[in-house]
C-alpha cells in the first residue's frame, strides 16, 4: 500500500480509543477513509473475480456497446438460450477504463470520498458501490455485512 494512504488511514483509525472495538463502535463511528480503502481494495481485488450463472430460461441480453460477430454482423443484443452458462466478470467491470476512467487500474481510495464523483458509467452498474464484488439480486452474497466488518477489524489490529 502507498505510504500516504497508510498514514492517512492510520490517522483516522487512531480516533478509536480501543483496538478491540465492538460491533456498535463500528456502526456508530464514521470512518470514511477506512470505508474508502476497503471499497477500493475490493474493487481491484474482488476475491471472486468472476462467477458463473446458468440461464433457467431463454432471454435477450441488450448490449451497451454493439459487437461485430466473426460473420461481420453488428449485434446490439444477444440471445441467451435456456441452459447457457454466463460468466460475470466483476474484475473486468471493476477495472474497465470505459467505466472508471483512465485511472481505473490505480489504487485510489480518494475516488470514493465526498466531493469526488464516481463516473456516470459506473453509477449505472448494480451491486456493492457499483461493483459486482458480492454479486447482486436474490443470490447475492449472504456474508457481505460480516465480511465487510471483518475486513475493517483486520485493518485495526496492527495499531
Ligand atoms: C470479501 C469477502 C466475500 C466476497 C467478495 C464474497 C463474494 C460472493 C459472491 C460474488 C457470491 C456469489 C457467487 C455466485 O453467484 O456464484 C457469494 C455468495 C455467497 N456468499 Fe460470499 N463473499 C464473501 C464473504 C462471505 C462470507 C464471510 C460468508 C459467510 C459468512 C459468505 C457467504 C456466502 C453465501 C452463503 C453465498 C451463496 C448465496 C446464495 O447462493 O444464495 N460470503 N459471495
């Protein structure tokens, strides 16, 4: 991690009077920089960088950007047949320059802080802060709240 990021995070975490905070401490005390660091860490390192879904019924998938097929046909939607396995790549959508801008690959927690605006293309994405880190919808991660709290506790321990 960059030294400036570490210094800023440490300064914020020193506002805790204990290295063993309770769950209530976590939810009541505002730690905006820690939130931003966790969000940015998950954006660039989504753990499950991709996951698979199986279409239970046929559907038509509209495409944001049309694609050319090898046969030279321009498609703005894709037919998905029942039983098709669809790969959802959160790593791609979390790091695409077309979505997050030219600095998409950089670890920049500041992009999440007040006064910064997440790009409009990112705002259109569903999921945890416009990432698919925990998937989305009825089969989204059940341990999201637990995982996020644990990640924050881990940052506190070296203090
Ligand atoms: C940062 C840590 C974690 C990440 C990034 C994560 C991410 C995900 C993702 C992407 C899925 C959907 C997988 C799929 O559709 O194939 C999922 C499902 C799930 N996760 Fe997590 N997870 C995390 C931690 C946890 C923890 C700590 C627990 C339990 C305490 C947990 C419990 C579950 C369960 C039960 C499901 C299946 C939900 C269902 O199919 O209805 N996860 N997780």
